[in-house]
C-alpha cells in the first residue's frame, strides 16, 4: 500500500486534519504538559526575537498584556538593573550584533581548522 502524504490532500482536507491533530494533542496533554508547552512557545516567540520588526511585535504583545501596568513593570525592571554595570546592559541591537559576531568567529575558526586538515 502506498503511503499517503500531505500532497495527496486538498488544502481544506489538510486544514481539517491539522484541526483534528491539534484537538487530539490538546486532549491528550495534562495541565502540566500544557503549561510547559505554552511557556516554551511564548519564550520562543518573545525571547527569540531577531531584528527591529520582531522586537516591535514582541513589545506590542507585552504592552497589550500589561496594559496600564506596563509603566510599573518597566520601573521594576529598571530598578533591578540599576545596580548593574552599564557595560553589562545592552540594547537588542547590540545583543544581536554580538550573536552574529560570535557566529562569524566560530565559522572562521571552523574554516581555518578545515583548511589546516587538507
């Protein structure tokens, strides 16, 4: 018997199958599993932002969530970071630059290692 793939389904059939999968997956998860899963998704969504547009979207979500409490939350964060060395506090752009620079250095080292082997 030939294996069926997603290509064998119409877009509507595929969407319906996805809905069944989501419902079944949610039903089979415990509350602890659900909380853990949602936490992982939100962390990826908010902390995994790259670039200005994604950071702007994450900011909008946090602003909507905290609504009137946003200013209070910002003040708390600022107070916690007040005693830190200013060099330790970096903007999202600086953090992204550091990540890219680190990746470039690692790739360069890998290339040097590979070229030395030959």
